[in-house]
């Protein structure tokens, strides 16, 4: 008999994508994560430079999120400390690197580690090509490398556009997953350094356009210094539509119920950043449905609650 479980593809990176994966793995879905490989900071950046490989950190986080073995997931996330050449590296990154060097293929290495960790679902690198993320700022300045965009901090100069240093080709499995999906979940995550980099890879935007899947965007809870300062929800939606090349709207947008326009908490800072305002009138031109649900963590309202966010996604899929 055919599998009745919906095929759900989550696109992203950073810490937002794993939060969604942790929640969705508990639902009856055929789950796939398509993950960015352009990170240039921290352990991933050092390994990229030394071994000329795509970034591994976002892949590691997704694998750790999908395992049911909490001890194994924590071990994968273990970060070496102290004065040694291993300082700052995670065990998961080093394990992935070893498998990649042994097998010579990133997709095979990820699949192998996923099998060892007993993950629920699949994790796919968006590309196996070594490329840098670049940003053209509104003052004409160019930033090269994901970290230079991600870590630049507060700035009055916004991002005009982001692009790749050279063309990159999507992995075949990533394209196939999008074409066969019943639902495509975009975000949450840093817009220009975790979410949109996936959409810049040749084949990804076209596959999203061609897919019959429901397109669901999980709205960011707070803005990001140097990336989305001053952005309202409609700005996020416009950018997602711009880089996916979609000419029609997103099927559903999930926002936290605490982000209603006029919410007295809108002026508060969470982890140093303001809430993303939901500007209803503009958003209604871009999305078929705006779903307000309690998806933020009660004690850390700048982070998504995995279980609550997954419940909202499943509601959107089944509606």
C-alpha cells in the first residue's frame, strides 16, 4: 500500500531549521531537510578553508535534531574547548568531514552519518559545490562570505541583494524531494544567511515553482541586526517570493500570536532585538492564510517552540 504520510520538505539552516525538525519528527510525515552549505564562520568556516569542502555545521545540526537518541545528538553537538587545534570544532563536524574525506561524496557522507545516528527522515545538502555567499549593500559595498553578513551587527545600511560567488548546482535528491513534496516549509532562520542561500542554488527555485506542494513560511520572531533591521512580516514574504521567483502567493504563513499589529510588546527587545511586526494588509496580498498561533517559547520568546510550531505546520498542511 502507498505511504499515506505527507511528504514534508523543510528548507533552511542555522538554529531555526533544527527547531522545526525536532517538532515535525514526532508527526506521521515523510520528512526531509534541505540545508544550506555556505556557512563561513566558526568550525565550519575553518574546515572549509583547510579542506576545501562545503560547510558542514548546518547539516550536523539537522542530523542532531532528527535523531531519537538524545545522548548521540548531544555527543554530535559536543564542542572541543581548551588550547588545542581542536578548539571550537564539534564532534559532529569532524565526523562528517572524516566520512566525506573517506568516501569523497558529501551526500553519501551525510546519509551514512544519518544512518549511524538513526535519524527520522533525511538530511540533504542543498549543493555539494564550494561557493561563497555574497551581499550587495544599499550603499554599494560588497560583503563576501556568510560570516561577514551574519556577524556585521547593527547597521543603518541595509541589504540590497544576496548572491553566490559563482553558480552552484542543487543536489539531485534535493530537487526530487521538492518536486515530490506535499508541503514545502521555508524558515524560520536568518533570512539572508540561512534561508535565502538555499534559494540561490540553481534548480531549487525552479523546483519550488514546479512543485504542487503547499508552500508554508514560518515567520521569524525577531529581526536580525545587519540583515532585517526594521523589517515587517511583509518584507520577509516579499524577499522569499523574490528569490523563489514565485508569481503567486504563499499558501500559509505562521506567525506567533504575540506578534499581532499593535501588540503592546512590539516595542520590547528580545535577545536585544524587536519583534517582527505583522502588517496584515500588506501580508494578505502575499499569503493565502496568516495563521496566528502560540509558536514562541514562553521563557525565550525570540525562539520557536518545536512542538507548537510543528503543530501549526501540520494544521496548515491538513487545512
